[in-house]
């Protein structure tokens, strides 16, 4: 819905204005500001709810509480009705306005009443406090850092870096983690002094003293599987309601559609109930390789009488756009799927559909990755083994096997500064149910939060598209994680319980289609990207920062065509090289 930014402290409004301008893509429909001696807030608006009247900042009745927000409070209709029954006067139909009135009644505990995706900044002028608040699943981002100007925050890294005096010291442990995981696990970033507000947390800032307090208000890892009964009906009902409230919008809503069960289920539940003719958008690849799901998506759209639009990605598109894609993603993330996320969002924007429903989160919630299920089974088998347990097996990706080529390129200086935490130490777990739950927790808190959700948000918002993911509804997550049968479904076929829940909704050919996964023509893409951008690494950012050895990089550049088994490693190197030039050296993507 928006991009937000601000400074809590003596920072000036010009610095906030620079951040606001850097968020224009997140909010092309308008902007808002509020300024005082110690609190400067700003936002850019993508108008979704109450298009004419929902401009921000928004206030309570006497304007003692003000708020800027990004995202959507899906249950705002019910909240507004409840607030009006208590004689609150709502000035707009905005979903975000309900939060200030809830805060009047409940204080910061009001966050527990919110159902949706959001990053909020609430300023209480009476108590002299500011709260930064992030939704439970981390769908909407918020970065922050401390400077001489005070606490600086923004929806995106690129906006935060507009403020003078931001410390760009690199976090070497994070870069090492990137080379092993392909992403950096939140709340850390590639910069030592820039952090992400963790999902399900709020940060309280006392304005007079500058003191801060981080509080976790929701934690899926603490949810215990206690229910023994069949979860099929509960999953079906909760997912259906999540889809229903995700359609709440005063502008057109479409769907990012593949031929699979996740987006297909959303289509089946939403299309018949949508108030207008829903549009579906899909991406394919030049030459129509086996991984191209456009025909399956088109058939599914036809079944539910939905208008279908498609776009095709060529290798040239991928190569030419690559530096701009890295810039749009904000964080260094070496997931090749990012190209398709951007393409389908751009297609929706071309057809004037600013809201897209998507199937993000289905695999992570319902055991959809065979490799993860196999690793979980191996971990559980080890519980009864006499052999000493050393490392927890993880498969998204497997850090035990990734990064071996790149670590040979580390400089001595870089290696000496590393002190990485042992993230995969064996957990204090003795029973199957706890181990299965632990696997789901890591998959969600690492891969889903730090890779998939980040790319979904940044690369949709790069085209001013709001991506909504019913699978990330926290009530659905709680429904699954409280079910013993759903948590233990690693030993069932992938998505076993979700397929049961959708059995009466989707056709058999969709329900029983083997999982295809994301398998575009990666080899051609890698060849093109490496040919054009790998030479940048010779005496480039990574060499100058003494992260990778300059001489070894030159050898890799000279021999890369003979090393196809290491092309993805080299892709990681190229991506971080370009990211460093853009975010540290301030070189525009158009010049790379």
C-alpha cells in the first residue's frame, strides 16, 4: 500500500524528504508528512482502501495520536464497526485509521487485534513515545538504524541510505551467510549497523531519552501442536476466510497464476466471490520449455471464467535488467525466481491492476518441498541413533554443501573477521513432533521470511503492485501449527492436508499434478549474466573491500566457461558485486 520513513530525534525534514522520494515506487498516488521538533514522519501512498479519503498521516479525534502505515489491515471492516459502537469518530474509511482508535482503547496491545500485513509508525504525543510495528509474518518491511540525527527508519534500504551519516560498515558474518544460504537471515542485513525490525515485533522509542525497547508480540515458534483431530475442515475454513478478506479493496484485484495448487486454490475460492471480473497474470519463458506453466494456468483461468494475460521472459530481458533487479530487491538475494516475480507484477501494472493475490507460503506451511521433508525425516531418524549428533540437516538450501567454492576465494583478512553463529547446531529435542515443528519453524523464519517474502514485497512494489498472500494469514498459520497431524505431515505426500482441504474445490488434474517447482531455463540465464557482468569483479567492489581475493577472481573470470558446475556460485559473486556497487558505492544501476 505505501512506503513509510522517518527520524525520531533532531534530524531535519530535508533528510526525511529524501527518503520519501526514494520510496516513490511504493506509493505513486500521493504523499504525506508530519513534522515536529523530535519526530519527522513521511509516507508515499499506493491508494487501495478509501482511495479519495485515506491520505496519511491519520489521527485520532484530538490528533494526539498520529500514524503512517504500509500494508493492509484486512479486518478493518470489523474493527471499524466495533470502534463506532464505542463512540469513536472515524474520519475516513481507511483501514489504517482503525489502529489509532484501537490504540486509544488498548494501548500498544492493540497490535494483537490486527489481522493483515503491515508496517506502522505510531506517534503518541501525550506519552512522548513512538512505536515501530511489524506484522506477524514479516510481509511488510521496516529497516532502522541509529545516527547522530536519531533513530532513522524506512520501508526499504535504498531509502534509508539517503540520510547523511548512515554507517555503511559491512557485516562480514552476514556476507558469509549470503554465500552459504543465498540470503541473509533477518533481522541482520549486509550492513553491521542497519537492522530489520523482526516480524511480530514492535520497537518502542522514548522520545525524551532516546531509549528503545524491542518487544515480541507474536511468535509462531511458540505455538504448540496440541490438537489430535483431523484438521481438514479447519484448514479449509480458515484458508477460505483468509482469501475472502484479502480481496477487500477499492481498486482492481487480480491473481498471479501458475498451474499449481497454491495459486489455483486462491483462484477457485476468490473468482466466484469477486465483485467484478478478476484478471489472472502468468509468466513464461522463450521457447516454451517444460518448466513453462502458462498453458496450465490458462486452462485453469478458463475453467473459472477469468480473463488471462501472459508475458514471456527472454534471456536478453534477464541479462539487460539484472542490475535494476538487484537494486529493486534491496537485499542481496541470489534466488533466480526473482526475475519472474518482477515480470508478472510489471504485467499486472500494465493492465492497471494494482493488487495481486499470490500463493506465497503454501509450500512452507504444508510441507511442499520434498528436500525439506527428506531432511526432516533424517533428523528424526537420528533421534534414535546411537551415532553422535552434530549438525541439524537443513535443505533451503543446504549450507553444509553450498559456499565451498566461494569460501576458497575468501581473502585472509575477510576470513579472520568471521565469527559466524552455529545456526544449525543440534536442537535440544528428543521427540518426533518437536523435531518436525522445529523444521517448519526454521523454514518459515529463515527461507520464507528472509528470501521469499522479501522478494515478493520488493519486486512487486518495484512496479507499484501490492502482493497479498492468503497463505501468510496468521490465523491459518496458527491453525496448521496447532495440528499434530499437519505438523507431522513430512512423511505424507507434499501438501497432504491442504490437498484434502481443497479436494472439493479444485479439479483432480490440479490436485494430483506432480510438484514442478521453479525450473526456468536457468543455464541460459546464468550464461548470459556471467558473460556480461562477471568481468566487473576484476578489481571491483569485492576485491577492493578485501572480501574475495583479487587474483583468484581474475582466474575465475578467465576460466568461468569451463566451470559450469560453479556457475551458480559465480552468479552469487556477480550479484553481490553489483549490489555493493549500487548500495555502497552509490553507482546507479543504469551505469552497470
